[in-house]
C-alpha cells in the first residue's frame, strides 16, 4: 500500500534529521567544551595508613565535586585521578610517576612520612607542584621549591601542648607518653624541649610501641611521678584506649593530645575516660566556626559522618589549589612555579582557616615558617565532650 | 625523685599483671595454632585473623545489634567457628599435593582476604567495644587490676581446663590426640583423620574468637592487626614448646611478660625487636622451647 | 619493570624453598641489604652507586652464611619463624640506626645509575639492564637445577635424613642455597633502590617477605619460569582496579586463593604441562594418526 510506505518515509526523514541535529550539536559542543584540568591524588587507601588516606581523599573528592558543580575552574572541570599506594613507598613512587606521565597539573598527597620522601623526590625531579602531608622531619633533600607541606612541623604541636599546660593549667610538672613511630618519637623529644623552655619540669617520659595491647606499665610509672598534666603523643587509635587505661590506673592529671590523634573516633575509644581531654588541632566537625559550618554540613550530607581534621585538610587542599589555578590563564603540568608564586604571595581563605605560605627556603626547605600551611597561630584547642570535639573555653597563646 | 628500688618493685608487680593478661591472649592464639598444627601439621597463617574476626563479630553483636553480653559472645563464637570450618572445607582440604607448607600458603590467602573484607565491611576507623562488666578496678596494694583483665585471665583458665578435659575425657578429644600422634594407627581404629582436621580448625577458630572477644574491649578492633597477632601466636607456641598445650600457655605468658619488660625499660623502637631476638636465642639454644618438646634437627 | 625486579628475588626463593625445601621469610631483609648498600655508599660516602651491587651481594651472602648455619638446622615451622624473626629484627635495627640508614624514612635521593654514558634514569634503558641481570640470574639458576646439585636438592627436599645417609652434604648444601637466594635477593634490592632512587626499611618488612612466598606458590614451587609468572601475578593483580582500592584487595586475595587451592602446581606448572603436551604431540604424530585412524 502506498500510505504506510509514505508514512514510513516521512518518519525516516524525521529521525534522520533528529539524528543529524543531535550529532551536529554534539560536535559543536565538544569543540567548544574545554578540556578538564587533571589533578593527581596519591594516597594510601588501603593498608595500615588508610585511616588518614581515605579521610583526606574524601575531603578532596567532595571539594572537587563542589567546584565542578559551580562550573569548574574558569569553565574547565577538575578531573581527579586517584591512585592508591596501599601504604607502600614503592607504590608511592610508581603512582607519582604515572600521575605525572598522565599530565597532572599538580599532585595532592601522599600524606604520611614514609610515603612522602620517595613520592616528592619524583615530583621534584619533574618540576611538578605537590602538596604533601608529613608532620615529621622528612629527609630535607627530597623537598623542593614546588613542595608544600600540610600539616605543619611537629614542633608546632608540641609547642602548643606545652603552651596549654603552662598558660591554662599552670602546670609545674609534666609527663609525656609517646608512641615509637617517627611522629611519636619526634614529638616526644620536642615536647620535652618546649616544656622545659616554658619553665616546667618533665618528671616522666614513656614510650609505647603501636602494636602494644597494654599500656599499664607506662601509666603506672607516670602516676608515680605525679605530673600536673600529661601529654598524650600516641599516634592513632592506641591513644584512646591508653587514656582508658590511664584513668583506670589512677592517672588523674589533665590529658592533652595533638594532631596525630586528633580524630574523635580515636578518643571515643576511651569512653568516659576521654571526657575533658584537650586536643591541639585545627578543626572540629561538631563545633565548626562560622566559616567552617557549610563544609561540615555538606560533608555530613555527602558521607553521613561529621568530618574530622583529615577530611578538612583534604577539602582545603583542593580548594587552595583551585584558588591558585583560577588565577592562572591556562594551567598545565608546567604551571608549578606560577602556582607556587600565588601560594606564597597571597592569604588564601579556605574552609578550615586562612592559609599563609611563606617563601621557599633552600637552606632549610622544611622550615616550618616556609611552605607550610598551618602556623603556630592556627592551632586551636578542643575539649572532648561526649566523645566529640568542642572548642575549649580557654585558647591560650604563648 | 623516688628511690629506684622502690619504684621498680611496684612496677614489677604491675608489669607482671599486664604481662600475664596479654599473655593469656597470646596463649589462646598459641593454643589455636597448636590445635591445627597437631592435627594436620599445617602452619595456620590466619590464626591472628580468627582473633580479629572474633573482635569484629563481637562488635557487630554488641554495638550493631545491641545484644547483651552473653548472646553477643555466643554470636561471635558461633560465626567465627563456622568460618573456621568453612576455611578447612573449602580451602584447605581441596588443596592437593602442596604439602604442609603449601596449605599454609593458602592460609596466607585467607589472612589477606580477611584483612581486605573487614576493611571493606567495617571501614578503616578503629571500633570501640565496651567492657564485659564496667566498673571500678581492683587494688592489690599498689597494683591495679581492671575488671576486664580479671575476665581475661579467668576465661583463659576456664578454657585451658576445659581443653584439658576435652582432650583427656571425651571421645572426640582422645580421637584428635590419637590422630595427631599417629594418623595411621588412628585410622586403623576407625578415626577419620579428615574429620579430626575439621574439628581442629573449628577449635582453633573458636579459641581465636574467644581471644579476640576478650581483648577487644581493651584495644578496639581494626582490620590490619591480624598478621601481627598471628606472629604472636606462633611465637607463643614455639617459646613454650610446639605441639604442647601447656607449652602454648607457658609460651604465651612468657611472651606477654617479655613484652611488658621491654615496654618498661626500652623507650625506643627497639621494643619491637626484643621478643624476636629472644625467639632467635631460643632457636639457637633450646629449640624445643621452655617445656622442651623434641625438635628434629638435621 | 617491578615484575623483573621481583622476579630476581622470587627466583632465589624458588631455589631455596621450591627446590631445596627450606622455607624462608627473610628474603625481603636480604633485598633490603642489597638496597641500602648503594644508598649508603653513594649518599654517605660519595662512591658511585654501582659499588653497591657487589658490596650488597657480599654482605647479604655473609649474613646468610653466618645466620644460616645455625638456623637452617631447623625445619618447617621453626625455620619459618626463625627467618621471620630475622627479618623483623633486621628491619627494626634498620629503622633505629638513623645515622646510617636514615631511620624509618630511609634514604631518598639516591644517585641514578649510568652505564657507559647511558643514562639509566630513562626507564626503558633501565629496563634492559635489569632484564639482562635477571637473565644472568636465570641462567645460573637453570644451570644449578640441571646440574648434579639439582639432584641433591631434590633429595634434600624429599627427605633430609635419607639424603644425609646417601652422602649428600646436607648442612653445607642448605647454607649454600640459602646464601645463593640471599645474593639473588640482594641483586633485586639493588635494582629496586636504583629504580625508585629510594631505600626505606618499610619496603623490606616481613609482609614483603610473605609476598615473595606468595609469588613462589603462585608460580609453582618447582618451576623456574614460574618465578616470573608468580612475580608478575603478585605485582600486577593488586593494581588492576585503581578506582576500587578495597575491591581490588579482595580480588587479589580471592584470586590467589583460587590458584593455590585449585592449581597446586602453580601457574608455572600449568604452563609447563601444556608445553609438555604440545611437545609430545609434535614428537609422535604417527602414533596419534594411527590411533585416530583406528577409531
């Protein structure tokens, strides 16, 4: 019959026109859409260091998503390439090499001591900008003019703990307990120095291996020394369980923690024993400042938990990088020096705080006054209440 | 400054307590390890992971499902024992021809799998578990003993006595001992060596889960502590004398005391090396362990 | 690249564990010796890192002989534990001697190698050098296995007491193989350190030793080509799904289990049996023809 065939012809023509139009739109769209900006993320997402890696990664991802939702950086979306080094330094190197080969404009991470040195060596060799998170003294030779450190040098935290003890608690005698990992050992040593500088006497100093299951021995010795305050410099989960042991054994002195154990999850492990402990850190998800509220709310909505300091760091890594990238006409992998210049010259307002990086010092690349995100005035003291962090009533400065 | 002697006397007693307590956990790990080794000659590289699983399922029972103490303990015990049975049936038994060490290699895989799965299911943050009976600790003079610590020592004692009765008085226990001492003779009497192997795994898993349940209130449970605990289990078993039940207990407590001592007197990272150095010494001087089981040397 | 480096170590362990039947969980520690040798020599003493290769091999061999002599008299689990303890102690000591080894972070910033003007920072150039070294090692291993010593190793593996009675110098042989595998590991360590330009104690921990054991098991305990296959498997599979890190770990553990349980001769064993069948079918075409003709 003729009618159905004609209908079919018309239908076919319409479909063809629709197809062609779509194709044309797509073609023009892709030619005008700008290529994404590649940002490499190198973190431990599995293995013993995953606790920090996953948390920071989540912060980075959230920030990138938000930036892209608002149109990206000067119209270009951020494309994250996230690699997991499985807590192994070998993989940190191969991952960093791959991220650079894939054209990353900058590398975010890694963020734990043994992973930082090898990874930063690669980035420095290739002249690519990198944010690393290593609080302990990493071999200075692997940092370069394009390496930026967050969080700050351990000296800042030990100073803060000693300051709180002196200025707020008016302590005369103090004791410290630290874990035997590099961060713990260094902080323990520096705490002693700062305590004495502030005129307090260190009556006992204990060490505990992170694989230990019982800290009674150390706390017994501390109790016998009768300190006015105790610095808890145990890294990670053990800090919380050790607090419980401490209180059970009769160590009543106020307990001060720091960034390496500054997660509410850690102190929750101590249960009621953790109440009243004071932690020197930079951020609390349950008690955010006005500027931090939006971040806390968005994070809670996206991940179902209140953010902690590591989430906040990751979030701000991305935001600070984006701030710099926006001010560069055409960011590429070679934009490192331009980004560095912006970071060094401006005060950048992030979700957590305002960042002031100093100028690079080739004499002491890891000097805490240069290329470090957080300075001694950015430390905030939080008190543990109901297992969460709240800004302490007294915020001393020394 | 208090006189050194006074300080060290009190500390020594506290040292003994904490060493004993953690030693009990190591003893449980060592016992479980021995059970499998005696019945099958296999090195159980996943023993520590039974402890970890015990802790995780206890957490699930008490914190997630809000079960009271005893049901939560039973919940964990039953599930982990079932996992032990599953491991033997699905993974160890089918493995052909690889010999004892080869089967041990498959258990390495189990350990990896447990680590990966627990990290996936429960996440990477450490999880708290409340004590069995919260309350004030006991004081023996200057020495403090927490309630959980009492539980640990008490339950371990009960378990050891129960094991002793099991191996001496019950048919199953006697059969297991027979199968491990002389498999051919046992087979001749009608004992199924295969089934004994299965029982051994279930027993090891059960012992491991008890250890995990006991220690978790003190240390929280986390996905990657399995391997370290496995090594402690081996060490306990060897220190005391491999294959001997009392040896595992003696070895476990000794290991605990060694760790306590190093914690008190060594303030650097060398702490970790001390138990291993002691182990090497034992190998060189008295490989049969403290109780001196016979060791073949070629 | 990493596959070849790991394969050097795996080869050594295959000789020791697969052929001689002596389990060792200290391979990573010996690898570490080979890695720190060039690092310390170059960074602390200003020598060319190439010196690290012979020095590392020598130190590893000496340590292996000194420790091996007493320890190798033990068997099975005892030997496993003794080597585990050895590895742990060596790593802890390396982490504590900060002045020498750079402490737990190790020594970064190694000097890259150059060979007759060939800059080895270039990855493909480096690859050829490592490949060459590996092939040398492989030849050595192959020669060893197919020499009379190979027969002695087999006897040792099956029944050390019977072997001793048959005149095999069992203790000496054990130490020799232990030392050879330590030397192989040191070579691997040297190249790893020079590839990453880093030597850190963390990389040579007991966990890494365990991974080498996995490589041998996957590849097939008595298969030299299996050493490469096993090394490839364990190096590559955990990196297959970069977007799903946790699933990736599960995948690795599960696939490893499948191989260990269902393929007891390892992947190398599978390939060699296929190879044998292929050769057999080529060798006797007439007989197969008759059979098929006969129906």
